[in-house]
C-alpha cells in the first residue's frame, strides 16, 4: 500500500458493512464468483488497522478475556488486518446501547484516533443497534467476532456449495443490519430479530434500501433452495449406493488442530493443510483400510471455534451432517494449544448444536512432537491417544483404537442361512463384516459382526 494518507484511507473505508460493495471491486473473492454481492466486513485492498475490544462480564475471568482476545487477534490477522491496540472493560452486563459504558466509548474513540485505526472489533456479538450507535459515536466501522469469522470463511470458500453456504450466512448476518425502518423482510429471511438498524452516517436512500433489501431476500431464498437441492442430491446418491458396508468416521475438532493433516497422513489424499484458521470448509471423504482389514469412510470436516457464528452453523448444516451421521468421531485436539481443554469444550458445544453430541468419540491429542503437554492430556482423558499427524507418531495406535471402538459398536451374530436363500447371504455380506462361514447340510453357518439395525433385520436366521 503506497498511499498511507489517513484521509484517503478513510475514504476507502467509507463503505460500511451495510452497503453491498459495488460489483466491480475485485477483493470480493468467493462471493463474486457465486454471483453474490456481499461485501467483506474488513477491507482487503489494504491491511486495515484494528482496535480490539474485550469485555469481562460477571462470573468471567480476565485471563479468559485475554485468551479470547489472543484468538481474536489471530482471526483478524487471518482475515488480513493488523491489530494495533486492545481495550478492556470489566462489566456486570453489556450496555444495551453501546455494549461498553459511555466513558469507555470515549476512551475507545481516543485510542482509535491515536492509532489511526480503521475498524474496531468486539469479541462479543453486537446487536444491530449497538453496532449502529458505536459507529456513529466512533466515526468508524464497528464489527464483532462473528463478522471476522464470516470474512475468513468467505476468503477460504472454494467449492460451489461452500461459497453458497458462506454467502447465505453473510446475508443472514447482514439483513437485520440494513439501514432502514421495519424488520419484516429480515425476519422472513433469517428468522433474526427485527432490523430497524441504521449503520454508519451514509447510505442509500430509503427507496434504494428497500430495493436492496428485496433483492437480498430473493437471493437468500435462491441460496436456500440451491443448498436444499445439493443436500437432496447427496441423499439420493447415498441411497443409490445402498447402505454401504463401510462405517463412517468423521474427523472433527477445533480449527487448526491438524484434522486435514491427519486425513492426509491416513489416506494420502492431499487435502489442503495450512497454518491458517478455517483452511478446510468442504468435507472430503476417503476410504481407509484399518489394520483389522475392515474399510471405513473417513471424512475431514470444517473446524470449530468458540462462538462459532450460528449463521454459519445453520448455513453449513448439510456439510456438518457428516458428523451427526457418523458411526464414530475422531476428535482431534491440538495438544500444543494454549488451552486444549477449553478448545475441547468449544467443540463439544458445537457438536451438541449440530446434533452430533451423542455420536461416540475417540479423542486424539495431536502435535505430540511439539508439546510435552500431550502425554499429560492422554493420561487425564481415559481412552484417548496421543499422536503426531505430522511425524506419524502414535498413528498405528490410533488406527487400532478406531477399529476397537467401531467393533465395540457392533455385535457378533451367528446365523444359519438355508441354501435357497442366496439373497440373505448376500445381505449379510453387504450389511456386516463376515467373520466365518461353514457349509452344512441345512445351509451356510455364518458368523458376522453386525450393527443393531442389521441384527434386528436378520434376526429370523439367528441361531445359538
Ligand atoms: N507440530 C505439528 N504440527 C502439526 C501437526 N498436525 C498438524 N500440524 C500443523 O498445524 C497446522 C494446521 O493443520 P491442518 O491440518 O490444516 O489443521 P485443520 O484442523 O485441518 O485446520 P482447519 O481446516 O483450518 O480447521 C498446519 O500448520 C500443520 O502443519 C502435528 O502433529 N505436529
Ligand atoms: Mg483442515
């Protein structure tokens, strides 16, 4: 960036999150490709200067706020901006108008001016009204952690489906923040609270606004319909393939834990690995042969984070279904992270939200090569394993553990299938893992490992 004159830079930053960017701008990235016009919340034509705002609410600790701000700083950096200062406040509860108190807003303004910052980012979610008020008082863009995460997802989306999901999440975030009266359309579009928000000091006229709003609502409906089609198509494909014999294993975990590295290590699949948050947005599934001979379908999934925006959880639901429908989750935890157990708790919260809270979990503490903490964590968590997806350490144990856990989910059943029932024999082979077969006069005596559904279906042939 050659032009560092603050006035000129302010000019480029004039566009607030409420004003869809002109379609000609190039930093639109993923959105433009899909046809959407959602602007990025943080400029990408230059590195914005950012002030972070953290609030410690009643019952919380300041160290937690610090850790949250460290993570937010990483998020901001990933989104392509620089943190120049932090502001902290302790409060019993948020101020309904400005989240932080009046005096603190004044201090924030001073700091923002002193550091010539472009945008302030709150770690907590701001209501549309709080956002509007803060922007008026501060004279600069005010956004929250959710907006930053949405930006990163927007930059990283690559598949058609991923782009559509991110665009949908962005519009759902944006709609209640559109300047203007009445929130009926935004309610219709996202089920979010009524808008009525007026952000920034400039904006399109009321008529233009209503046109924009209608266009966005139409776009939201189109995206929802497209995504439903994709989900339906996937469903049909799954049914056509028939109930595959292979059990499903989904790799889940906090962002940057090493999930993709693990999938690559296990299946040599060349999935993108980056020291970057939310590098993976699409689910990649590969076949994996376990040491016991059984094959499983292993899927790498999008990473989770504390306060994962609910707009994203909603929009990514069909992608996240992979986890909810899996037979087993391999929960990869970054053992070298500052607070691995806090990350585990965040992952559990999101798993609950997407209906995967009950799926059996095998915890794998990763990065044993980089941190001594991994061994202590493994000791503390029964049934967990310590691995390095990078060096391969502990991977054999992980594979054995996956096999064990999957076998524990099934029961061994002995059946006698008459010779004229080739269809039943075929079904046993399709549904389960055949352990032994012996030809007898009455038919084939067959021992197989079956899950509960198959056991019930084949109960008529069971013996012993
Ligand atoms: N030292 C060490 N680094 C690792 C290990 N596994 C992964 N990493 C590094 O951690 C970073 C993140 O790895 P990814 O595999 O992309 O993580 P992910 O969980 O897929 O991340 P997202 O897709 O962004 O959620 C990369 O820089 C990896 O090289 C490990 O066992 N040891
Ligand atoms: Mg990944």
